[in-house]
């Protein structure tokens, strides 16, 4: 049977109506101690898909004392951004992943989810933005490097610009102020690419520049392709920046989509997208510090020792070692960006992290579609998240979807919007 053809209205209707039980208050599934319901398993998950409508003359909503402006438009799927020492901004643009669908419901889900993404062709490039006179208008928008393979993660260290493509970590020599790459990229090391169910490769550099850290997502939701497909997946690699030698730094992270170091420390942090098909309120995506050698549960358990009974065989000894994440962001918010704040963002937002939440597809009541601020106290997340950039989804439809977030030392938050193909800049007005 060919499942890839056009879907009947009846099929879609059945899919959308399945398992659409009552939704609990999503706020209870956030924070240091989220409420975890019993798993809900059914034939199909409930779905509410983004319906793109564009921004028109509208903008995202930001808190009082801030303003937002579009500093780059007409991009080709902007994902992550990097603020360079001279204030230039690099934008990674692209779309990856070509994993074959295993089940009829995966084909149906893929067809429907695609309607909530941009139709723009993958850029496979880096674009440089420059505001030469510091007036907040980025008058230069120029391709810095192209012919890349779904670039995602970006880092600057050791006089080199590092780019995590979906298949390899590469580097360019970088001289401050240059507006385009001076040569072809040099491969640092290959990255797992077979199947590539989760294709994004998050990237950050250690504060001393010695090591690079790459997030590598699983090749399935919950091992439906078999454990052999998960070799070198669902983990963070530590890579020697000079030699390319690598090793697993932490494992059991289903899809670590963004990485960063807490300022002035050697503590790595990540946001992670958790598993699907356990109901609309399981499992919460999360923000966590990452311990070297730590195991975070996938596929056998979630949020510490909550066992996922779908996995066979089980591994109770490994589950017993699973580390509970630091902070729940909410179920299915699809966190894709994280960066630590600083006093340049004002007293209220001086200590904590900004998280870009791309937005759910498998909840009747959509979650995410915003940038939140998670306050910190004594080096740990503490308190309720604060909605910082909102308005991406309204009654009119879905205007945009946030991905990467980067704090500009000049006093701004840079937000990549991969649905509207815009980069937003949020600045203080007081």
C-alpha cells in the first residue's frame, strides 16, 4: 500500500480527533518539580498544527521596557545565531533530515506537520548581518558561506568559526570583521548521519576553547528502529578542537537541541526535547545542567526513574542511575534555543536563561510558540518561567516559530524565526 499519497479528509479527521482527552493546566508540568500524569497511549496522538499566516504589519509581543524589530528578512530557514566580537551576527540557515517513515501513522503525521513549516528552500548557508553605525538597523545582509549541509550549531573559538552541519563538524579560519569565508571549510570530524531522524546538531565551545560539544539526537521517538540504529545517538559528544578526537560526554538525552555554558563556569547546560506518544502532558521537554558521564534516561525512563514500558528489553540497572533534569519547560514545547542572560538585559532578566520554544504539534491545546526566560538563583533554575517574546501564535494563525536565541552583549536578544524567515532583535528601552 502506498501511504505517501494524498490523505483523505476522513483520515486526517480521525487523526486529529484521536486521543484528544482533557488537557490539564500546562503550568503544572513546568518548573523544578513538574506534575507527571500517568501515560496515555492510543493509536494516534492528538494534533494541532501550526497554520502559517505571516506577520504582515504585526510584530511579536515583548515585555514593557523592551521593543522588538526585524533585523533580517527573506532568509532561508534561520535556525541558530552567533554574535561575533565586533557585533556582527551570523545566521545558520537550512533544513536537514531524510529519515524514512516506518509506520502509516508516521507518514500521516509527517504530511500534516509539514503544513506548519516554511515552504522556503533550505539555505544550506551562513548569512552575516552587520549594523555598522550602531543604530539598530543591520544594513548589510550577506552570504558568509554557502554549499553547507543543513548547518545548525555555531561556535567561535581558537580563531576559528565552527559549524555543525548535519553530517560533520567543520571549521573556517576567522578574522574579525571579515564578511565572507576566506576559503573552504575544513572537516574537524564526521558526525552521525545515518537515517538522521533527529538531524539538528547543536554546538558550543568550552570557555577555554579546548573542547567542542555537539548534541546528537536519537534516530527514533522510542527505539522503533531498533537499538542498532541508536549507536552514537541520543547523546552529547565532547570533541577535541585540535584533533577531532571525540567521546560521549553524556548519554540518554533524546534530542539535545541547544547547548551553552553558564558564564564564567565550566558547567554545560542543554535544552532537550523528550519523547512523544505518552499523552499531551508527557513528557516535559527540559533544561538541565549536563554532568560528564551522566545518563539522563532515554530510552528506558524519563524524568529520572519513570520507566517507559514501551521499551524492550528494559535495563533497570541503568535506569537506577538516570539523572533527573533540573527544570521542566512543559510538554512538547520543542525547545530549540538556549542562552544565558546578563545584566545588559535589565535587572529583572539579569540572571537566568532565555529558551526558544518552537511549539508543539501533538497537543490539542498548543504549547510553546514563544521565548521564555527561566530565572536562576544560586546557579540553578528557580521559580516560574516568564513569557518574554510571545504573539507567534494567535487566533489568526501562526505568524512565526522561534528557534535559536542569543544574548547580544550590546544589550539585546537575537531570535531566529524559521517559519517567517526573520531574525528578530529585542532591545531595552529603559
